[in-house]
């Protein structure tokens, strides 16, 4: 009997459901720990709502509505909190604390992203054994379906890597454990389990997707196999063609860790939460996150920074005087453009993620000409921005540094940089989606207003 497309999809999802049931019977250590934590956290949230649910959480101004909801308290996001003066904390830990406390690879100095994911999901610092098990679990899940490989191989190299990335992640929805379980009528209390499986599959498959895009677009040859005995960042580096350079591998460990999460209100994080609230599976939700991350005001900013730096180096040289750098910065502002990589929607100090990358550079590439230029700009541009009145926060953010590090190790294809950012951001978005399903987070539906309704609301009222 011939099968139509619907029948094929139902068979596919049925097989995914069987695979989920099998894997659920042999839970990983992380999943087992999460199952223990969820009932306690449900009670914790209930208690918080009973005690504080009717309390006001601050006024909302009309300017906030027109200004992109800037600073508007509207979300619960457990993985990280961003303090305007202190910077990001992952489950209460600063970046330096994560660098000190989280397990590392043998002989390495930077935290393993696997450890950061464990922390984001559980709120606990994992053991070395737990991290090693997670590395192996992800390596075992890393293979991508052949049809996804074909989709990527058929993309023209002129299609932006982020568009290809989003296409591939969307296509992974074909094998979604959550979609299959929901179709079968899974209980709401159990939503978190297939969401966990999808999130683990998603994160595990991203290095293969990123490696295939990089090699296809830039003519780097065939994608090598995942090594089940290597950690996530080592495998990612190998798939990109940089696995023999241990310093680059260390950079990937740091890069993924510090880019993984940055509260829930940024575009990529909030988009994933919003789309996930419709019970779209983690693949669909994260593909939406990637489309937001691809914007020049968000993840594409690291590419914009390197373009500006490259143009500056071409115009005044990498050994430019302070006066030349000052003039170039002023010329940028006077032309109606911004100095990319400086300022942040929340932070009012130097981004700790910038500082972590600067410390890495001081250790591994202190004589690099472009790194020295970045340091020179750091000493000059904030005062110019203050003088020009262009920024409440004149200090550098994470994007001001990452491109120079990648370029130093030979990854000069700046169109690809946001893909690496995307690989990292899956950790935070994925952890949040798991908890949203565990806690029964509802569909997001904020209230909107027209300009006319705002006018009528305040008609006749004094300021």
C-alpha cells in the first residue's frame, strides 16, 4: 500500500516515540538528577507565587512600550541573571567563579561547556565524572540525519551560514521526541522528559551542523567523524578543522561557556522562550532563536566589530598612534554610525565576557597586532563615547573581542562567527525550555496597545 506524506510522518514520529521510551528507561545521570529536582522546584515556585504573586513588580512607562520593552520586568529565567554593575551570573556564579569551580579537560584551564550546561539545568556544580558522561552522551547523539546533510550540501555557498544553520535546526524537528509524544497524548506533567531528550539531541548535533556548513561554504573538505572520547569543544574544533590546535580548543571551551546564556530578555533567548511557550518543540523554538541571533543588533554584532576593526587597520594601520585611533573613532560617530562592540542594553561596566577573552588573549597571544589594537581602542573609545553623549554605557561588550581571537587562530571567515555564537546559545535556551515544560509555563500573551489607545488612556491626566 502506498504511503502518503502524513502516513510517513506518523510512522516516523511513532519510531521516535519508541526511541524516546527506550532512552527514558535508562536515564542519564543529568536526567536522573533533574527528575529529582523538578518536584522540589515546582513546590518552590508555588510558594513564591503564594507569597509574592499579588505584589507589584514596578511601574511600566509608556516609553518602555515604545522603547522595545527595555528594562521591563516580564520574564522568569532561572539560568542566569544580569546585573548592570556586576555582569552575568550563571545560577549565581560569576564568570571567574565558573572558571575556577567548573570541571576542565585534562591539562586544560578553561571550564568545559558540558559543566556549564549541567549547572544551568540543575543549579549545581557537576563532578568530573558527570561531565565526562555528558560528553559521551552528546557524542553518541551527534549524528545528523542524512536528509539534513543533503539540505546543507544543496545550499548555495552564497546563502549566509546563519540561514543554513536555521534551516538545518528546523529540519531536525522531523525526529522530535516531544512532537511525537504530544501527538500520542503525553501528560502535561511529563512534557519535560521529551523536551529534555530533544534538547540533548539538539546540542549534541550542533557541532556536526556547524562543521558541515563551515566546510561547505569555505571549501574545507569533508566533515570528519565525532570522537566519542573527546569533549564537546574538542569535537567541534576538529569538525571545523582546528582540532590540532589545543589553544583553539581551549578558546572554544571558553567561548561556548561565556556565550551560553545572558538572561532571558535578549532577542535569541526570549524568542526561544516565546516560541517554546506555544509548545513548539525545542528544534523549532531554537531555530527561531537563531533567526533573532542573526540580526546585526544581536549576534551578528561580532561580525560588525571585526569589519570595523579591519577597515580601521586598513585605513590607519595596526600600529596607529592613539591620536589616529581617536580621529578614526570620531569620524565613525560623525558619519552617523556607531562604534560596534561598545555599549549594552543592561550593563553599565565592562562586560565580564570581554574581560575573560582579554585575559585569554594576554595569556595566549599577547603580541598579536589586532589584539593590541583592540586594547588600544579599549583605552580610548569609552572617553570619546562619553564626550559625544552616545552611550549610557561606554564600555566594551562581548562582541568587541571575540572576532580578533578567532582570526588569530586562522578562522578569518567572519560570516561564520555568529554560527559559533548560536552553538553556544543553545545551552541557555535549551535549559530554559526544559524548565518551562517542567514547571508548566503558559503560553506567552502580553497585552499590546495602539498609539491612539495610549493617548486616550492619559487624556486629561497630568504628567
